């Protein structure tokens, strides 16, 4: 199984924001649909480098990563294919929590 790296700051945006595509071009939904879904659907192992952005909104992270569960992927599949990398360990924990609780979006996030 090949492994590739997706650098959010370089491959997507240094300014990710919003939950849905109608919130802007760099939303969590856009990142999920354009980067994460194709990789997970193909069974491709991917390192997600979360460093280098100006900050993440919780709605972006929840939609991008928790949204994979709502798209029908098991938490085990997501965790086995997406390897999260960041110098900020609390950011990784936050994303893992969204995957764990991704069945229903929390609109207050």
C-alpha cells in the first residue's frame, strides 16, 4: 500500500475556514470531498500534515473528518488510512474526537 502526504497548508489552503462549500472555497466540506474522500474510497493510506495553516475552526475540522463517518466510512477504516501529523498534539486529539463522534454534526461547533 503506497502512502502519500497531503499538506493542508500547501495542497489546500493556509486559511481553511467554514463547514460547507457555501461558506467559501476552503471549507471542511471542500477539503473532505476533494482530498479525503478520494483517498479513503481508494483505500489509500495518507499522511495528513496539519501544520502551517493560520488556524483551524472546529466546524472545518468536524466537517472534514467527522463528515467521513457520515459518508459511510467506519471509524476503524478512517483511522487505519489517515495518519494525522502535527506538532500540536491537541489538534490531533481534536480531529480524532470528531472522527469518534462523527455520526451527527454538531451545528454549534
